């Protein structure tokens, strides 16, 4: 069976060589300043390899193949970068990030993190809007707790809960992206209103804090490049936040409408 395409390596090769064809490609190519194309390519691929070594149970042979190298060549390169052979480093890992003058790094599980081009000023308005959004979602969840009671199974209830679950999950995703983390638990069962309220109690403040951190440190222009897109595009943290809030209007309206329908049916 042929190996699947390595989208991240293809993206890194695109960034480190060739003539930019559009604005997106221009930013990608401009991000590699301060490093030779060969160093940029090797460093980012090695950062991903180190993340695999420390966070997965993949074999070192398979990780070496991801780097396009034999196990011996990979082991030598890894020791040169991290000061230990991958087998020893796996037992006591440090950060998978390597020093880089351009501050472009691998972002788990398959993206690149680009630094801000210009430091933006504080954006308290954005933080206030995000906080208001969290409050609105909380109000809808409180309504859902009251109106659904012990009843289960109505289509209106399912629609409302689904919309609210999507809103909470989007907040969780932003928090994970801002802090460079990945989800440890994948939800496999439909969320209940009570569990969503608990998740929002944890995630809501963290979501507002994450946006406030981006605004206070001028990081709203920092960006991620999704290596799995057919045509990779740059998406800034600021754009993610704006999209998460503005696109939420429809989901909040959907939840409210189905909650009203459920209440009318229960009377």
C-alpha cells in the first residue's frame, strides 16, 4: 500500500523554494527569512519528528520515514539537534521546538505557526465582544436546562443541544490553538445540556483570557497554516476569533428557536 502524501513536508518545500504566486504564497515565502531553505525545511520536519517521539507511540523507524531519512541518518540528525538519541530523548523529552530567527515553528498536529508581522495594539473591544458571546451562550444553556427538564428525545431539544455543543466546541478549539495544545479527549457520545454547561464554565473564562492574551501581547496577527488544505492558506488568530463570534449568531439563533419550539410543544 502506498504511503499517504506528506502534506506538511510539501508545504514546507513550497515555502522554502520557488517564486511566490499570490499574496498567501508571498507571506509563506517571506516567513522563512533568516534561515536557508535547507535549514528551514530540515528544522521544521525535525520539530514535527520530535513531537511524534514525545507525544505518540509511533516507532522511531516510522518517524524516520516521515522525515525522508533512514533510521541511522534520522538518529544522528536528532542527536545533533536535541543532544540525545531519539530513544533516550523519548524517555525524558524537552521542548520539541528548535531555535529559529524567523520564529516559524511546527504547530501540532499538522500546521505551521507564523509570527505576527506587526504588533497590533490592545483590542479591548474584541475582548468585550467575546465575553458577551460567552454570556449569551451561557444564557441559552441555562434556558435549555430549565425548558428541557427531564424530557429527552424531542427533535427540537436535539437541534438546540447540537447548536450549543458546536458553540462550546469552537471556544475549546480556540483555547487549544492559542496555547499550542491538542485535545486529549474526543467526545464520542452526544453532549447533554448539563455537561455543556459544565464545559462552558471551564472553557468560557479560558476563551476570554486567551483572546485577551492575544490582544494584550499584539498577537492577533499571528497565523496558522493548515498543512492539510489542498491550497494552504494563512489564517490569523484575529480572523479565527472574529469568525468564531460573527458566525455564532446563526448557531445561537438556531438554539433559541428550537428551545422556543420545545417550550411551545411542552405546554
